[in-house]
C-alpha cells in the first residue's frame, strides 16, 4: 500500500473531540455522528476531527497511548523484550503525524 492509502485508512480511526458548537446527530453512510454539544466529549473519525479543528470548532483529545508516560513505557518494554513489541495502534504513525501537525 502507498502512504496515501494508509493515511486514508488511518483517518477512519475514532478519536475524541470536545466541540464548541451545538449540532444534532449527523447521519452519514459510514455511521451516525454526534450529537455535538459544547464541552461534552464525542467520538468521531479522525478525518472529521481534523476538519473541525482546522475550522476551530473543537479540541482534539489525544489518544491515551500518546501520553508521554505511556510512550516511555512502550519504549522500555521494547528494549526489554527480545521479540517484537505490540504497537499501541495499528496506525500509530499516521495518527501521530495527523494529530501533531494540527
């Protein structure tokens, strides 16, 4: 797969956002999203989270595995283990790139 295809698949991953607007449930082919209420966390696909963030309509809550302590724990585990260490998310590199570039 090419990088663009992998990034496209990663954008389907659900992330938590905290919207600063109100909107009833949105019905899409890929599933229903919302309702959106200011200050209340809601799970949305990454593509929507990035779009809302660019329009200053929400704050993206970083995934649990992006916490510095959790990343250090994964790194330490990787150094200790002789076998491969399971990554925190199948698309962790693409998610990190998209979230950190916001």
